[in-house]
C-alpha cells in the first residue's frame, strides 16, 4: 500500500517591499504645514528663519542653504512651529545628509589598490631616494679628512720667561 501524497502547500505571497523613494524632508514639512493651514510667512516670523531658506527647504533645494548644522536647526524649528514631530524631522534630515555623504564619499583605497602608474612612480621615487642616500654616505666617507695626530704637531720647548733679559 502506497503512502498518501502530502497536500501541496499553498504558495505564500512574498512580503512586499516598498520601493518608492522616501519622501523628501521638504515635501514632508510642506505636507504637514499645509495640513494645518499655516502660511509659510507665519513660520518665518515665528522661527526667525529667512523666508527664502524655508522655501528652499520645502522645495528640496538643500544645497542652496547654509551649513548642515544650521539646516538641522532650521528643520527642527520648522517642525516645532507647525506642531510636527521634531525628532522625526531630525531623523529625516540626518537620513538625507547620510545618503548624500555616502554618494559623494570616494571608496577607500590602499596602496595595493592604487593604479599601476602610481605604484611605478612611488617605486621610482623610492629607488632614487635610496641612491641619493648611498651617494651621500659614500662621498662623506671618501672626503673625510683624517684627524691630526700627535706626531704631526711639533712641541718645541719655549724658553722660560725668566731667561729673557730686560734692558
């Protein structure tokens, strides 16, 4: 008697991964502000941040803003002014800067990963340096003068001063 075939399991759907890019910090702030009906001018007055900076932030033109430390402060102040989560805003701007830094950072290189021309140039410089050191040492040995010996100096006795006649 043959064993009963096992029931075929139903295929389980794979979990879906959201492939949409994360909402930009400026778009998120704008959506939060517009949901509460707060004009951008009121935010500028309340936070004392230039209206142009706030507009650039909302439009995603972060490269037109001052240094990142200021932008982080702008984002937190903007979020608090509209009643949004300042920590969520800080997380989003940190995520933006992290992604920008990762895109701009050159990959780490070691000496072995340098292009062949650079390694050859380094080797050539090293060889020339060794030759210069060897030449300097050789010349210093060849041109060294022997220290004067005691036999080369005459030691004539001087007449004592008392033997000299005055007068």
